[in-house]
């Protein structure tokens, strides 16, 4: 079977052996002696599309796009040619992505341009909507997660699609969405502007800046995502509302829904549909985070500090008069402590033979699930658990209900019960990436770090765009001592989300620990560029700069950290050390004093203040500080040693001997032979 390629013909198929079209008389051809057109799939403003066979690949189906623009004038023809050519370029640039058609060939034959691409078997979303009816919230969430993961890759390649709509999304037989038709796509530059007066995109789906100003940004695609969600939820083409209400329709879109949706999803769509592009989400990753991290608002940092033990202290310069060294303090890593929630439909497994018979029950399960989500968002964990449990009784295969019940139990403090729920979610849907992620977090909390790593690994295997799973795996590996692999995980998290400030910060800590202090500084600087009020990043950069000898720059960083967070005892502490090193002993004492007010239980701060008081001649003040350091840490050998020095200088011989003996005992217990011998020598000198 061969189809006529005359763009003016209605392209009837012809049986094998026929050489000329029955309708128009044009010769029937096989493009490049390889691609045989067999059926017309329709046409548009730029030409026609044909189903074809690739003879060189055992007649594997493919799609031929023929450039035959229905435009007038040289300028319009040139623009149409440019758009057709750039579709080929974009498909080639995006490479082989499982949810984007692969470019097979692009060529000129008989003075016509042709593009050949992978054939995607399935139906587009508009057809699905017409045949199956409107989407419920669960199906829209599934659509969002699929589409946003594709857009993450597209936008990372600096490409804007500019024509996202239901007709350009095809659902394959495996249920996965494929984004097609990159003919309107554009390479992202500092500002992407088409020719004045040129309209790129589809009415109703394209935002105002694209339709009126010819500008397009990643946020422009995200508007189209929001408009598509509305269409699938309501069954109403957004252009129908636009014609009646203009942009006002985006403020009242919920009134047109036939069934309610959660406030959380509504808020996400609201932001996608903002009139001003800078008020929308800025990236597909940010939308995914908003969907996955309920109930945190999308503008809140995703990772608060947690009370991990501080990293190993680093040695500073040895103080005068043979005193043992002081220490500088680093700062703890951040753990991503927000599990993933609200992913109903993301790979949920249903048994095809039971769909119709369970239709009423499934709706009831969906309703209970939604009620559970709403209760979770309102912090009613007990009520949420009860609703999720009822949903599971009705539909035991509802994987996301297990997942979200696990989340509610996690938040209630029952980590083991949460793990059991995540196990059930994975059993119901082995491809539910968030269940592995959440189970990893719960296992981490219970101290099972190696299996937590295995869960994070499975999560990123299923969803390679989960920046937080890479991040948490990196942190866990760091804590197990695998600094280099942790760095690789943080790097991968940054690749997925280039604005992940905490990933830069933690990578800076790991690089600092392996001695790569200059690149640590670069990471801290990048974290600060993303989040200018990131106090701990200033502290980390200050520590690295100090170690490289740039004390003044370090002091400036600590000062900025204090401006941002006046309650940072650590910033005062480290600034005090550098002031002391530069000779400003009184300034150092003032900083240590402020640090002690904020954290009165840090022995090192008393110790360092005692050193500087002694250097200024205040030996009694020094003794008081060493005594306080010992009260906080009775095994602080250095404090005993330096207090012995101060007593000796004041003529308190017996008190000095006692302190040096105690210091010697502690040094011996700690395996510090050099300081042990030194303390014994001081005792012998005083006993002469």
C-alpha cells in the first residue's frame, strides 16, 4: 500500500504495483527509497502528515511530515520554513527521550522538505477526553507528573515548546504520555521574541505574552499546562471562556468544573494560570515540588535545618605560650525531611477486567482519598489516616492511599508503621517512585541508612528527575563517610534542579571535608546567589576562606551571616577566631561573649575567650573561662592545661600542678602522647 504525496490531492491509498495516483496522476514515490507513505493522517498550516513504513527496519511504522505551507508572501513562507526546520533541530537536540518522538531523518526531496520521526501509537488527550469524559483529580495529577517530567528535560535543553495542548499529547499503550509537535518550539535565549505580529501557539492555551508580544519563557509552557489541566477537568476549551471573559476566566475557572478538586491542586493550577509570567512557577521542577511537597507552600525552602551533630571540627592556629590548639566549628548538613504526598494516579495499577464492575466503589475510594488529603493538609492526621484506611478497604490496590497513609503515620511519629504502608504501596504499584523515596526517609530516621540508600536509588531509577532523592542519598552517603559519592549525588541533584541551593551548600561541605576548599567556596557562593539570605552558606564560605588565609573576607562572611541571623552563635564564634588571628583580641572576646549568650553550653567558646583574656593579661578572667569550659566538658584536657598555665603565672603553684596532672591524665587516656609528656614536664618543673 502506497499513499500519494501530492499536497493538493486527497491522498488515496493505492495497492502495491500501482505507480501513479488514481486521483491526481502524480507518480507514487518511496522517499529516499526507504520511507513508504501508506496513509494520510491529516494536515495543518505547515503541511501534511502521513503514516509510513520504514522499509530498512522491517516496515516499522514511522511518521512523515511534509512541508507544504498554506501561507502567502515571502516573509510568511520564510517564517513557516524556519519553524519546520527548527522542529527537526529541536527533536535532534532533545535526543532520544522515551516520551519525545525520536527524529529519524530530515531531508529535501523533489524540492520539498520532509521530516521523518518515530511513530507513537496511541490516542491524543483530546480524543481521550471526547471518548472517556472529563478527568478526575487523580488523572490530572498523573498527567501533570508525566508532562512536567518531560518539560524538565525540554527546558534543561533550553527549548520552549510553545504549543502544549491536549492534541499534542499522545497516551501510549503503556499509559505514558508523549509530547509531540515541536514545530513551534524555540531555543531559549536571554529573551525569546518572535517577529512582531507573529502568533505562535494555540488560542486558549498560549499565554498573553506569547500571543500578543511574541515572547516565550519556560513559564509560558507552564501556563499552557494549566490551561490543559482546566480543559481536561471541565471539558471546556479555554478559548471558549476567553472569547467571553478575556483573561478574567482564569479567576473563575473553578466555577466550570463538574466535580470538586482539592484546594491544593486548585492552588497549583491558579499559579500556573497567572497573567504575569513572573508570578507563575519558574520551572517544571518547581511545579513538581509544589505537587509533591504538600502542605508546604511552594515558596518555602524545602529543607529546614535539623539537629544533626556538627561536622568534625577543623584545626586552627596554635595559640601562644604552648597552649593546645583551638578549634573552628563547621555547620551541619541539611536533610530533606519533607516526604512526598499527593500523587494519586502516578502509575496506579488497576485490573482492567474489574474497572467497570468496580466503577461505583472506585469513585467512593477516590472521594475518601481526597477527603484524607484535605484532612492531612489541615493537620488532622488521625482523620486522614481513617479516610485513607477506608479508601484502601474499598480499593486494596490504591497504592497512593497506602503512600499517603504512610506519610500521615510518619508525621505522627510512627516510622515503622509508615514503612509498612510504603511496602504495601510498592506492592500495589512497583513503579511508584515516591513510595521508595518516603520509605528511604523513614528508614533513615530509624538509623537504617544503607537500606535508605537502596530506596533512594530505586526512586531515582524510576524517576531520574527526582532531585530530592539524589540529595538525600548524597546526605546519607556523606554520613556513612562516602564523601566523593555524596558529591556526585549532590551534583546530580543540581543537574536536575539548577536552583537547588541546599544541594550546592551540602556539596560545598563535602568538598571542604576532602580538602577541596576553593571549589567549596564556589559552591557556597552559588548557594548564596540562589538564596541571598542563606546565613549558613556565608558561614561555610567564611570557614573555607579563613583556612585559605583570607581572614578579612572570612570576617565579612561571618558578619553577613550575623546580619541575616543575629542569633547565630556559630557565626560569632568563628568570627571571634579570625579576629583573634588578626590581632583584634578584644573584638574576639566580644564575639565569644555574644556567642556564649546565645549558646551558654559550648565549652570551646569559653576556652577561646579564656585564651584571649590571658593574652590581654586578664589571667583571672581566663581562669574563670577555663573553669566554665571544664564545667561544660569535664574531659576538656586543653582547658585544664591552659588553666594550669594561668595559675602558674599568678603564682598559684599547687593549683597549677593539679591542673597539669589532670590534663596529663586526660591526654594519656585520649592517646595524645606529645601533650601528655608536655603536661608531665610542667608538673616536674613546678615541683622542683
